[in-house]
């Protein structure tokens, strides 16, 4: 299942992993939309699609399983 982890309040230095993951997601969305000339009105659908793909890709931390399988 999904394990919910919270960070320490008012300690933004603990948000690095989340910020990096969000940056990766947004960079991929921009590339997808711009690379194929897709209008910005599809932004929401593109975010959902990229999140779907990222959740099915292995990560360094999880190595043998995807985030969806975890």
C-alpha cells in the first residue's frame, strides 16, 4: 500500500525529495506538450499521464519493483 510520510513543519529543507520529483514531473509534461505541439489545454491530462508513467518506472531506491508495486 501507500505509506504516508509527513515532514517536520516549518522545515523546508526536508522537502527536497518531493521538490525534485515534482520538478521531474513538470519537466516531462513540458517536453511532452512542446515536443508534440499539444495545446496547453491538455496540461491536466498530460500531468496525469506522466504521473502514471513515473509510477510504473523502477527507481534507484526501489531497484526491483515500481512505485505502483510497492
